[in-house]
C-alpha cells in the first residue's frame, strides 16, 4: 500500500488521494460493501414471501443448535493445532534458509518452498488424494514393503485434513519467520554460548524472543487461512469433515438460506478475531508491532 | 613471570588453501594485558575465536589456566568475550544482561541480582539495572558488555576490537577506562585490534601479527624502539621508509645509498651485507630540523613541502634535495619552527642509532 509519509514534498492532496485510490477502492468495493450487505442479510428474518423483519434469529440459531456450535469449536481447535504444527515444522526450515544456507543455496531452498504454490490449491489437494486414497500410491507402497497386509484408506481422517492444511500453510509461516530470523545478529547467539548457555537456552532466551513478531505474524496468517479454508477440508476430509466454512457453503448454496449463511460468516469473522486477540494477549504481543516489524 | 593463564603452542588454522593462523605460539601471564595487533585479514580474529572456542584449531594446543581446551565447547571454557559490536541482548534489561551468565550457572535469583548490581556499580553504572540496552550511550554499553563478562570471574577476558564502533573522542576516553578496569579487576585481558595506538596505550605485551604469524612479541616500548622486522617498524607508529642498497657495513652501522643520490646511515637489525637491498625506517621524531647548514655527512637538506599542524603531533613534510624523496619530520614542542614556511630550505639530521635498517623483504609486501 502506498505510504502517505513517503510522498514528495509539494504533493498536493489529490495526488495522495490518487495514490491511495486503488487500495481504497479494493477495501471499499470488495471488503466493506459485501460485508455491509451480509450484515443486513444476517440481521433480518423472512416472515413471508418478500417480507423481512429485523431479527437476531440467525444468531440465536447458531448458539442454540449444538451442531453448528460444535462444528465451529472443532474448526477453531483444528486450526490452532494446524497452526502450531506448521510453526514447529516451518521453524527449522526457516532457520536453515536464514542462518545456515549461504547465497545460492538459500535462494534455491526458498524457491523449493515456493514451487508447490505455483499450482492451484485444488490441484495440490487432489495430488494428496491420489497419494492417500485406498487404491493410491502410499497404501500400495506400504503393502509392497510389507508394512500393511491390505491397503488402508488414508483419506477422510482428521489427521489427513491436518496434513493438507499444514502443507498448504507452510510458505505463509516460513516467509515471516525467515525475515525475522535473518535480522538476528549471529553475535548474540555466540555471546549467549560464550556466557555459558546451551542450545536450548539460546533458543528460548535469544532466538524465540527475537523472532516473536515473525512467529506471531506467521501464526495469525496461517490460523486465518486454515480457519477459512474450504477446499482442503472438503476434499481430504470428505463431505462430513465438519469444517465451519462447509456449513456456510451449505447455507448459501444447498439450503439457499442467505441470512443464516451471512450470520455464520459474521460469526466466523468475530470469533476468529477474538481468538487472534486472545493469542496476542497470551504471548504479550501487539498487533501493530507484529505487522510493522515483519 | 608466574604461571601463564593462556598458552598457545603451534596453533594452526586453515580455511581451504588459506592458512589463517600459521603455527602460532605464545603465552600470556596472569593478570596482564596482552594485545594482538595486526592489519585486517592477518588472522587475529581467527586466533581469538579459537581461544573462545568458536573455532577448533587444525593443529597445536591452546591451554587456559593450565588446562588443555581441545574439544571444550565455548560455553564450558573459563573465558568470556566482549564482542566487536558488543552483542548485548536487546530483548533484556541491563540487569538481565549481566545476570544472564550467572543464571546459566544456576546461581539463585537474589544472589544473581546482588552480584549484577555490585558489578554494575564497579563499572560506574549503579542504578542502571532496569534500563533497556538501547537507552544507554555507547560508552555505557561498552561497560555493560564488560560487566556481563567479568561478573562470571573468567580466567581470561577476550576483547574483539570493542572500541571500533565508538567515535574518536569516546574511544580515547574508553581506552583509559579499559586500562583502569583491567588494573582494578586484575583479570587477564587478551585484546585484539588493528589500531596500534590502542595496543601501545593499553598493553603490557603486544604481539604484532601479519599473515597468520607473530612478527614480534614484546612490550610496547620494545616494538616502538626496537622493532625486529620491517613489518613491525612500518606498522607500529609512524615511520619514514626508505629503500636502497647497503654501501658499507661497519659493525652495527650501515651506510645506505638510496640509488638516487642520497646517502644515510642507520643501525643494523639482523643480517645486512654490503650490496644488499635494504629498507630503512626513521621515526619522524628521530629527525631534528635546523636552519643552519652543516657540512657533515649526517646532515641532509630539504625543502618544506607542507606543514601538518596537529598540536603536539605537528610535523612537516620535506622534499630531500638530491633524491626528491619525501621525509616526514616532527616539529619540536619548543615552538622553535612555528614560523616555518612552505618552500623554505632547511637542514635535518637524524641519529643513526635511532634509524633502523633491515635487509629488504623478498616478497615485497609493505
């Protein structure tokens, strides 16, 4: 986004406005307007043909129908698990790229992380299905190696959904981690060793506090992406994967209940924001710091 | 000399084909201030990192406090280091920085705090415990870095050009402060620097390093007045360097013909035979100016090319009359030549005993 503070002296107001226009148009037309429309839809109830009255019934429905509520908790919980697992897997990779690999090797490693993202998420997820389905590559391989007696269906488990989510989120965790780890002065690590610290203490006292903004930024992005993901849970978890976005899809497309779907959409927005705020509070980070420093 | 705190024996470190440290041996006496002085790329940082344990020598032996350090990790050595950019932990307060090493040793919280506060007080930073590192000035950070190391009472404190990042005025001040701190604590300091003035002012002994080897180890006075190699003569302090051929060797004295009409005399250091290519080093303050012409062999003539006024370190650049070579001569403190003008013809002489002549190095490095 163009930053007003870098505008050259003498820039008039309309020039700045022009620079800001694409961002403002994007925000207004694609974010604010649809959400306003959704808000209107969610806060009314149909009482007759083409007759609507303001009502909280759609929200009431969410809190009083356990299935909806459970689906949301399950989605949020699995997203948190996926985020944490992504962090644990991405950290060593980011460490290698930022601190150990030099020059070309670092570029190639980073490229290797990025290449899968040149393919659409749907195709990538279908790739997982080819690997994991009962007649797929992995079960056949395990049978051939004598580890399994019969092919086993690896699809339609929660673990499969997690694997897909982690795979799809990896890059979005690695990028902010690399940028925050690269700025860590190696002398700090050496100084800590020199003062008697071991590897674990260096990680806990020096590396993680330094990388905290990157860890938080990556976690927020990954959490939001997994929570709002639709394709991966649906394809890998099957029709009954119980993902909240599926619920929204069902309301809009299958049941044609736009009001209920809009209310779910809003609840997802509010609840995920609350979880992120709670996460920031828990780790003592501030949102502005996190986004500003990475 | 009592038992040395640091002994290095034939220490070697190679990086590929490049020999960074080439079979170095030296000792540092307990409680002394030892400097390793050399130009950048001479291997001094590599040597220091081997002492700290961040690099393992390819050959030889390093012993600290009489114990071999082979295979001992940096976090288990009785050595602490003050890093070039200090490497204070920005995520911690000043007090936490100083307590860091104590906490790693399992010292209790209250004890830790007491020791850190006492140490900060000793370095003149009483009450700074709660401050953030970025609230301190350059000199204060320096002191925190030293306090953070000394609180662990190491056998040896390594300092990697810690004054390099400071501005000139503060550097001069910290030089004195560092020397006082060392005298105060009595800890053995090993200091590396490329700044010969820091090495001369601070140290009890200095090792002058070049191309991975020590050219000479000695007291600052030794290095300054009795350099043993052309490199030391040229690197430590200012010198006029003349090249020529020995045209007469008389015991300790050599007569040198510069090949362009100038003949000078100098003290011989090492083997010099008649006809050898030689290098002569004359300190600016070893030469004396005069306005009266003398017709002795020791008297030379020149024309003032430029005046370099720098207070007590003022000097004048002369162009020697016959050879057209440039000679730097210090101006006496008496103010006798304060009215010297550019273009003026003057005479100068120097005591041959204070000029030193070496056989020229074959590799031709300066």
